[in-house]
């Protein structure tokens, strides 16, 4: 955590430890700051990376890894794809770019992927504004998109007694709402050296 905090400081303009370990009187402020994706994402990376290092220091070494979203960056770093410095640079920039796009929502739904896709295809508002962002299991998906479309879908599903839950996110991650930042993010990734992984990790793209 200390190593990551020092590397991140120039990118974030603050010490991430002040948010992870706030003084008691600053807990609420730190909690609010951690809702901003430009800080949430580095904080997640730091926590996951530090936990992995702790496990490995105890002799628990991975044969293969899986991580979702920011977790996949942690897996790639542990596998040696990025140096820690480069990974933190990418993660900080990714969070900052995502912070710039309009806000959105994400909704976890207890349904099969094909049933969720049928729901989205059947309604013009959903079809234009929502995408399946994550398939967590055969019967659990997350839909991502505009606030209004997600709210409408949540209302529809609740009336049909389908289990669903809004996620605590500031934006519609893993949806077309992220497209405006793709070229800028690609330019950031081009500035770092990528190495073949030394430990296998499972792709979020292909599974």
C-alpha cells in the first residue's frame, strides 16, 4: 500500500492512504471521495494488489488468476504484463477519463443472459441505452447504461418480481457510454511496455 501510494501521488494529487485509512473525523469526507471513480479505481487496485502480495508473502502463490475490471489489471501486473509503476499510471488515467463521461447506472439482474438480452431487445429505450456489461454466472448478469433507462428497467423487473439490485457505481462502466474515452485511453496504454504474462490469467473479454 505504501509503495503504491507513493507512485500514485503525482497522478492523483493526494496520498491514497488518507482515503483508505482516514482519521476518524475525516471518515465521511474520505468515503465521499472514494465514490469518485477517479479515486475508486486506484483505491481498488491498491487494495487488491496489496492483498495479493500479502498472500504471496505467506507462500500462497497463484497458478492462474481471474479479476474483473480493475481486478484484471491487478492480475496482469502480478503476471508481469505491466510494471507496478506502469499499471498505476494506466489505472489512474483510466479512472480520470471515466470520471469525465456522463454519469450512468448499473443493475445486477438474477436472470439468464439470453433472457436479459430479450428484455433489452423488446424495448426501444433499453435497446438504445443499455448493454449487458457483465455475465457473472449463467443466471446473473449486470446491465449498464443511462440513469433513466436503468431506472425504468429496475421498475419493470421489480413489478415482475425479478430479483435485481442497483450497484454503487458513479458511471455506466463496460457500456457504450465509455466509448468517447477509448482513443485517449489507447494512447496512454501505448506509452507503457507490455510483456507476455508469466502466470496465466483469464480474459474478461473471452472468458
